[in-house]
């Protein structure tokens, strides 16, 4: 019944947002409460889930969204994003923008969380799409799936590291196998974005932020200068990952400072300050309520609320116990290396978080590894990557990343399901097939 209620909940969200034109925040909030009631959750647990889901999600990415949107506003209004777009297009050509965004997203998301990476790269993605005169749907989906590919399958992102630790897999082997398998999945995702998603036209200037009179300025910063507010935060976050005291086994003042400035919120705040170097002449009205910053904050308020409501939906599902019941039902299936993939996919689809899906599935698989014949170092590493592939399937309304990608790319819920949710299935399924063949060849 829990699975039936989940399907009905998803259908209700689509009905409310597309047919009845209800704001996604209200649709998600109402549906979350209804699911909790029908699933038989205690009233106190429903309230706790609402508070934890909204607060926990926005505690992690709320400020990141706001700071990312402010950086985007400066890049767009000064013409910086346009300058970078012109430079990149000269190098890659206008027909290869989705491929470029997918590859850039893949690289960035190895050290940087997917949400942060999308928000940092979104201004560049919009400007490239506008300059190349192509639909934002293809480039937005390519970027989102590129970020997701490495986020779910390649350490040092937290989910794969945690799964490897639970299963006792060799981290170096997980990286060595995860890189080629995730690149195969990324290739399929880029093909999906260019051949299917790009057919749906979305104007890169859907929100009016890229109008020619804003971006095509003679006094726009150079591409190199404009890239600084994007590159520096990414480098700081990467350094924080490299100088992680848990990994190094020791700490000192330098490592503490790197850990502080490399925290995504601080790194993006530094990016905001670096944006002040972009205007030819800094006018403090730009920082006012009626200026660029004020407009950016107003524009992102809806995205923040929708993302928080998505967190409520995910937490309600998580606390309803649907992940455990799915895990117990599916663990009895005798389907070899596809078992960890299907388990992770079911748990991801049920509660929304890829990291939770990775950790939960690894915990379910751990006592069964020997009896299933997954006892060698190679097999353990492949199980981790199979779980990672499953944790991408499918991203939908209970996943905060779904709302970041769709809202920042001008997609309604129905289009988001058709393009990004289906794209996440292509990504994960391709990864699982690659793991299957690797298992045949290597074990």
C-alpha cells in the first residue's frame, strides 16, 4: 500500500501543478501531509518530518541557492556570463554546448555537491545556450545529469565513500572502476540530452535575465575576470575535500582555515564578494533592495520554498518506513549484480536522496554479500558502483536536486518528469548495464 500511495502522491503533484496550476510549494506541502496521513504515520511524526524536512534541506542548500543566484545576477547584469559564453563557444563550437556542459558538470561534481555545481554553472549554461541559439532544455539536462553521474558513482562524494566503507570495498578500486563506468553513463546521458531533451524548446532567457541590453555591453568584464567568481569557490571546495582532516589523519591551523573557506556556503559568499570586481564602476545601488541583489533574492524565494517543500516530501517518505519495506521485499530476489542496483533505485525513487539510497542499500547488502558471492575486492567495488547507479534512478518531486534543475531551467513539473526524471533513469540504467558487463569480464 505504501508503494501505491507513493504513486498516487506523484500523480497528485503532477495534477495539481500542471492541470490545476497550483504553486509547486503548496502542491508538495499538501501532498506530503496527505501521504503521511494515508500511510498511517503518527501525527507527531508527520509534524517532525515537516520541520526536519524543510529545515534540514534548506539548512544544507537554502543559503547556497541564494548566494548562487546573486553570483548569477552579477554575471548576467555585467555581461560577464556573456563574455565567458563567447570565449567558450569559440573553443567548442555552438553545436557542442550540451556536451561541454555535461563534461564540465561531471568534473565539477566530483568534489562539489551537485546542487552547488548547478547553481554556479547555471549562468554560464544560460548564456552559452542563448549565444548558440539553442534550447535551454538540452544544455540544462546535460549539465544536471553530468553533475549527477560523478555525484553518485565517483568518490570523493560522500555517498560512494560511505557505501564503500560499509561494504569494506577498496576505495582506490571503486574510483578506478567508477570513472570509466560513470563516463559511459555520462555519454548516454549527453546523447539523451541532445537527441531527445533538446527537442523541447525552452528559451534560455525565459526569466528575462539575459536580454541583449543587459549582457551585450562594451564595458563587460573579460572572460577570465568573469570566471573568477565561479572558479575560486570551486577551487576552495576542492581544496577542502583534499585537505580533509579525517582523510589525512591530522589537522593544523592551515587545514582548519581551508576547511572553513571551503565550506560551500563560505566559498560562495567569497564568490559574491569577488563579483563586486566585475562592474566597471561599482554602484552600491546594485546591492540595494531595488538593485541586482534585491531582485535576485526575490527571484530565488520561490525556488528556495519549492526546494524546502521537496525536502518535506522526501523526509515524510523516509520516516514512513517505505525504504525499509522496499528493501526487505526486494532483497529476496536472486538477480545477481542487478540486485544492489534495483534496491538503490527503489529506495531513491521512494525517498529522494541519492546519499540516503547509497547508505541504506549498502547497509541492506552488507550481511548478504558473502552468501550472494560478492566476496572479492573487485566484486565489492562493482557492488558499490551498482548501488551508485541505482541511486540516480529516478530523480523526481521528492528530490531537492530535481527542483533546482527544473526551476532554474524554466521547466514545469510535467516537463521535468519527461526530461530530467527520464534522463536520470537513462543515466542509472546505463551505469547498471556497464557494471553488469564489467562483472562478466572482470570476475
